[in-house]
């Protein structure tokens, strides 16, 4: 058994909260800057320039890229040969509290969904864990802003809806969202599983490098086709019109029941943030 | 058209603005988002005076990150505006002239804007670090317990904004994509 202390987990989560909010991953930054280079429509190009300038400003000032520093989604892959000394989930929450406080990040979590009331330290985190072979612990922090989260949808489609049904649902979701989720967006799609599995797949799809493709050529082609169709909607950066509505479409799938075809679409904005560490 | 405007904004000024115009806004604006709007309307329900004077004012739908020592404010881009739609018409009828945010608005808000001559301006969503440089001072006004959602008085200098919906109801979120799509077909 390999020992990992709760304190190490807390320190790692705190660091990942700060780093993910202050700098985009290289793939996302490249995607935003390339979109500025290729976009031809004037107002869209100007808007993308502003987004590039904002990335520069964040780097120069140390400020977060976006004020919505999100609810901290923490994905953990725990090697089955690892023993954690201390309370694992408490260690993660403590890391979020420390990262958001010491990093001057916004505290955006309320303690009750209806009665509200800010918790003051951005806890609790949303924690997803998987037990995997090995003796490592992989932690990914993905702060999720709610401008885009609110535009996400889940549909319990019928098997007869088929491939076209899935594509239509994704396109309809993006069209309905329009300017609200801060386009250019990244679209995570989860197909299959159950009600909750589809939603989790959609969120996990957003952890992949933007522009990466599903290993199955069938879904890789669908990702490409959906990206092209989304970028023909005309919504453009910030919804002002233009080509660049999405920077990537990423699909994750899972086997499902004979009676169903759940589809979840999780929208992310141009500040698609995630940062990982392996302990 | 590009306008350099300073608050307070009179109806005469806001009625001239058209969807698609750009505005560099200077002067005093107030931040308020979901929870603060709810409190403002509860205040009106009780017949009390509002903690801010909304006549000819501009409200910025924003909840900034905390300021680091020596900085006026943290990252402070706009939040999505439709969540304030339930409250905005009341404030517009009290004289509010500009709402700054991002994303779609309801028909009720647009109707109230037409009646009162107000405008809806978009700041670039997700450009929070850049916007911070346009904020010279930030002071807490009220609702400190709401944290980031408290109402703050900001002094801004040449805050870059785009007119999305004007007082005639023209909407850049409709016309912008339409113009792009028709240009592609030609």
C-alpha cells in the first residue's frame, strides 16, 4: 500500500483551484488564439481579439480569466493500491476552501438550492471518484461556471430517434443557448448509460483536450460534423454573429438499456478550465 | 457608431443609441446580480427607499472576484442577464437607463426598455481580467453578507460595451447572426 496524506491532497487541490482559474490549458489557449486568426467576420474577429487580450491581462495581472471561478468539480482516480491517511472528501473540500480563499477567487456556492446563503469559501466541491488499478492518485480540478452550466440539457431520447435524434438535440441545445453561455463554447456530449451517467459523460468529455477526437471513427466523424453544423448557426463569439460559435464538440459514450438513448449536453464557455495532478 | 458616455445617462442620450453601436462608458455604475435584485424588489414591496438611486443610472450585472491588496477589484466580467428579467422592469420604470450584462432578455424587459428609453449593453463575457483594468475604484454600498453579490459602486473609465438591445427594441443577438448568415449565402 502506498500512503498519501489528506494534507497532501488538500495542498494539491488548493493549487489546482488557483492554477486552473488563472491560466487556460495550452490546448484551450491555442484554440481561442487560432479562432482569432481564422475568423473573418469583423465583429467576431474584434470580439475574439478581446478574448485574447483578456488571456494576456490574466497572465500579466494574476487575476482569474473570468470572475465566475465556478463550482469546483473534482475528479479523482484513486489507485486501489493507495491508502489515504485521513478523511479523503474532507481533504478535498479543505483544498477548495484554501484555494478559493488564498487565490482571491470568487465564492459562488450557496448552502441550500432554494433557501440560498453563500457558504463563504466555495465549498462543498462536486466530487467524482473512480477506483482504478495502480498506486497513484490522479486529481483533476475543473471549475464550472454557471453561465454555461445553465444552458446544458438532458434528453431521454428513444432508440428510434437514432443518430439524427442525437445530432438534432445537440444542435437545438446550442441554438437555444444562443449568446448566454459566452460563445465560443466547447460542447460536451454524453450518449448512453442512464439518466445520471449521460450527464457525467458529458462533463467528462469536457476534460479532454479541446479538438481531440473520440477513438471510435464513427463518433469522431459525428464530433466533426456537429462542430461544422454548430459553426454554421451564425451565433458567433458572444452571440454577435460570426463563424466561431464552438471551438470543439466532444462526445463520450456508454452502453445503454434496450429501451433508451439518454443524451446529455454540457456546455462550457471559452474559459474551459481544468488542471490535473498525479500523486 | 462609437460613443463616449459618462453617467448619469439621460433618456435623451440613451434613446440615440442603436443596437450594434459601441460605447465607452465612464463614471459611476452599480453592480447587482441575482440576490441583490431580489432584495431591491423586496425593498420596493415594503415601500422603502432603495439603497441606490436608480434614476438615470447604469446597473452592471456582475459579481467580481475579491480584490487583491493594492487592486481596486478582481476579475469583473458580466453575468448572464436573463436571471434579472423578473426584476428589471420595475427598476426601469423607476428610471434605470442602462443594464450591462450578457445574453438574452425577455419580451417584458424589452417592452419596459421601449417605454422608458433604456438600453441593454453587453460587456464581453468571460473577459473578467481585462475589465478589471477599467475599474478605478470599488466601494461596498450594501448587502455585504451576499459576498460577491453585494451591491458595489464602481467608478469606471472607458468601459468597452456594445449596445445589444436599443430603446426601439432592435436586437444585435438577432440581427448580428442574420447579417452573418446572409453574407455567407451571397
